[in-house]
C-alpha cells in the first residue's frame, strides 16, 4: 500500500464543477476507480502507485483501492461519494500519517458524510445498472467484475473525453510546471552528451533534474544512439564521435500532469553535414506545424504539412527525387517519417489513450490505412484549451528498407545508393518535439509550453560544448 499524496492540482470547486458536468450527461451511476500499485517481483515489492487519470480528474485523492461514485443529475457535491480504504493500525509506522477524512472531503469538494469505506461500494451499487471506469489493474478489474459493474459505453466515455480534451487554467499551470522540470532534465542530458560517456550517463543526468523538481518520469525515458527505434530504451552504449543521440523524455508533476519533449544532437556537439541538414529539415517541419496549431485546424492537415516539409528536405539532401508535393501525396515520407506528427498530452503523456481512437478521432473519422499515416493518434479539429505534441522526425530504419511492399512503390523516387550509405553508417534518427497549447484565435498563435528548451542547432552545440 502506498502513502496518499493529497497535493491536489485544482481547487474543490473545480472538481465539483467537473463532476456536475459529467453528471448532467449520464443516465446511470458511474464508478471511477483509482486502481492499485502493481507488484514488481513479489507481492509487497511494489511499483510507485499512479492513480487512474479520470479518478484524479474528478477529484479523487491519490489512494489505492478507492473510487468515486457519481450519480446522474448530481450538482457535483450531493450525489457524489468517495469510497476509500481506511488506514490499518500499522500503516502510520510504514507510511506515515494519513490525511483525515475531513481534510480529504474539503479537498474533494464533498462533506465527510459522503466518505465511505471501500467495502461499502458493494451495497451502494447493489441495485445494478452501474457503469465504471477501471484502470488495467488486476485487483480492481476483479472487484468491478464481482460488483457486476459494466464498462462505460462509448456515449458515457465521450462525456468524459469531451471534458478532459479542454484544459482549464489549473491544468495548464500544472503542465507548465511539468514542462519546466522537463526542460531542466533535457538541458542536463545535453550537457552529459560527451564523447566517452554512455546513454546511461545521459539518462541519469536527466532523471536527477526531474527528481530535483519534485517530479518523476512521465514515461520511461528514451536516451539512445539508436534513435531509429521509436520507443527504444537506454542500453548503456558508449557515445563515440559522430554518434547521434535522441532523447525523448518528460516530467510528471505530483498531480499527474505531464510534459513530453524530444531533442536529437551529436555527441560532443559537432554536427556532420548530413546530420545538420536533416535536423534543420525536421526543425522547419516542426515550426510550420506549430504555426498551424490554431482553432479549427484539422490535425491530419498539420501532419501532412510536416510531411511535405520533410519531403522537401529529403529531396534537397538527395535521398528522394521528384516534386515534394507529389511525393507527399503519394506518401513517400512514410519511409523516413513513419509515425504521426503527435498526440494529445495532459494527465498522462498520451492523454486519453486508454479510450483509444474514440478520444483521438472525431466522430466520422477513421484511422488512415497508409503506412506512416496509420500510426497517427489524433485527428480532431483543434480547439482552444487542447494541448498536443508536435514531433516530426526523420529516421533511417533498416527494417523499413527490407520490406519490399513499402519500398517498391517508390523505386522511381528513391536514391537507394544514398539511403544505403546512411543505413550502413547506422545514421539513427532525428525527432524534435514540443508541447503546444491551443489558444483563442485572438491570441498570437499557440503557447509552446516547452519553448524554453533550445532547438537551434548552434545553441544546442554550445550547451553541449560549454560543459
């Protein structure tokens, strides 16, 4: 059992307002579970507990084996109950004191009488026809099954999605803090990117700064010289002259709001001509895509805008041949830029990912089938308050170039000699990523929450070489 952290992101009135909004859109009671910590190797050796995002969003304190019950028509206070596991007699010995029910009630925005033991959830849902939001934790899933709760329908899930898509000022403040911590971590990683150091030296420097800012990793950091492996892990490889390092990492602050940013740079800070050219291509693609992050803009169009800029740079580099607009229409960029241009971010680094394409894709839109586009996690029209990542990239992935079905349609457009030279040189990959908050049309463009992290290649080199 983990100790409860009562550091709440928002005031109780904000949580009550969110619950009331949800209660106005549902026709049956809904239980939202917190989940529990997962065992690492034996039952009492646990991973750090992270409560389910919807549970936290609606005001649940970060406690294992807890749940919120929201009744339809509730005003956000009446008709809302928090079920929690009371502390055992030895818990203060191992975990320290637990906040009182009165303290929790005030933070949630309910009265003490609306706090019940977790075991009482069974009688509270005995009448049946109750929906639930459940994290993928074995004990919680088993408990929901025992109580005969039904998984939330798409309509019920969309009621939550519509609320969580738009971040309020409290959420944006938390995300700015997560961005500040993430920037500090990335700057430390840059300074550690010296020839002779290892990937683990970079990761250690990064994580130390996150801890210093009272944050933890928003996901397992990617610190690697094999940047063509999109979700590759740090393996402790040594940095050599010419090594191209990709660092993709972010921070999660105490309320579970996150940042996510990526930079790529050469060990020691000295770019080769092709590294710099492709880096500047990715940077232009990113900047064009960010500028397009305005209300009403379709995210798929932003993806294709970044893709065309990448095709332009690949033609300039002699890796592709032909008209960039035609190459974009054909999807040739997928050979070098095989993933989507970004995703939602907020409470969780891939915000609302547990709802899948129901959250990522607007009604009537389907995930594309074409290679590269098929990995796009988001296709909605942007609205003020949404926060997305913008993260184009260029990669030399050996497994792509071994797949005839992907390569043959573009034989006329590929300079295979130039491509093979980079593959043989284990070029790796380049990605540049920012967190972007959409603002009203009257604002001067979007807010780049991660703007304090340099991306100019000369400035990045100065940081690395100033150590």
